[in-house]
C-alpha cells in the first residue's frame, strides 16, 4: 500500500509502516503537531509509532489527554529519532493548566546527538534537560518526582443531644514517574521507557463524640495505583546483511491496590501546665481495623508493534 504525501511543493510516494503517526487528527496535536508528525514519517520512512489523543468538552472549555511514541531510522543508521510523550491538560477560556507533561527525545543526525528530557507536573517544571550528548553508550534511570493534587475535601457535623456526629469525604491524586533509557552508537541501538504512575487515594470517615469528652470513629481509605509504560527500541545490524529491528510496546495495569479500615477512639487530655484541653492521639481499635489487599492484575501488554523483541 502506498500513500501520496504533499510536502514542500513536491509529491512523495512512501510505503506505510503500520503507523497512524501522521494522521490528520487534531486530538493528536497534544502529543505533537501535525506538521512535525508528517515530517517524522517522511524523514524516517522505516519507523514504528503509536499515538492516542482525546479531547473532552467544547471549544472554549475542555480537557485533553495524549500519549505517543515514535522510533524511526534513516541513512543506514546515521540518522534516527526516538520520541515519547505523555500529557494531560485542561483549558478554559484562554487559561491552560497542565496536570502532567513528560517528554523524552533522542535524535541523531550523523555525528551529533541531541537529547531532551522534560517533566512538568501540576504546573511545576520538575526537570528540563536538553542539548548535545556523547555518542558513547549511556544507560540511566531517574525518578521524575511526584506531586499531589487534592481534588476535593468535604466535611460536616450534626449536633445531637449528647454531642456531635462528624462526617468527611476526600479525594486526592498523586502523580509520579520513572524514566529509563539506554543508547549506544557502536551497535546503533537506542531504547527507553517512560513510566507515568497515577495513584488515586479516596478516603472517608465518621466520628461521634460524647459530651466532648470521649470520641470514637472509623475511617476508610484506598490506594489504587495505575501505570502505563511505553517501551521503545531501535537497532540496526549491518552483518551479515542490513536489517532493521524497531519496536514499540505499551504495558499498562494495576500493580497494587488496597483498602484500609481504621477504627479508633480518643479521650480528652488536660494539661495543667499548659492550661489546655486537647484530644489524645487516636488509639487503634484492632477488633474493627483491617486492610484488604485487592488482587493485582499486574501490567500487561496492551499494544505491540515490533519486528524484534525488547530485552
């Protein structure tokens, strides 16, 4: 199958490689612009790529999410590009807020190599590294930091004849991630993966006090972790014949989740020296407290476009 591509006033015929990287879809622009993606496919006709983007809302108010990875090679290994990005942001009447924006780029053009590592979480740039790097073999792994977002926190209390009943419910999200990469020019290989991690932490509780002297309560909280890992790799072999191995795999799943049930009681503590009356620390009521560990599905392969396996 062949496509006709209009590019800089000339028509280029190229073979598709099972990729939607250069599809004209505005939802994909959150990952990379259409002109950039089209240029990638033309510059690196031997490539593997994956892209997904979705926008929710209307033109003035919307939330956008995207994830993509591209691995391409040209000129017998003298040029290659590896790119991966995960982004989630919101937009309202000209105002844009970024929840997460993680980007990895490694690009070789003959004897020079450019690399970029960019991490932005909840509007804060945690890491921004870019520039020329050595052609030697490099391997690394680094944390991309973490950030907590409190989605809501609601509480109220009801007066009863002998005291108060208190209730609360809250929800927060923790964003974190890890970057792993390796590249070696001697054997024309480069690999990498970005592992964004989303932890959802709901919690709720209720307590009752008797004449503001004794208080008991119960709290329930959860910890649900979801991970997505795009892994990408390209390698060129010149002997005994020229072969290209390029691969993009995406793993996702729930590696661990649990729910805690915590029952407690408290009493009033009186300090004569400080002239204060406070609640004591929460004392655990073991008979009603427990933890349920939910069965983990683990990470599983959700996308596979490979001509060779990744070790």
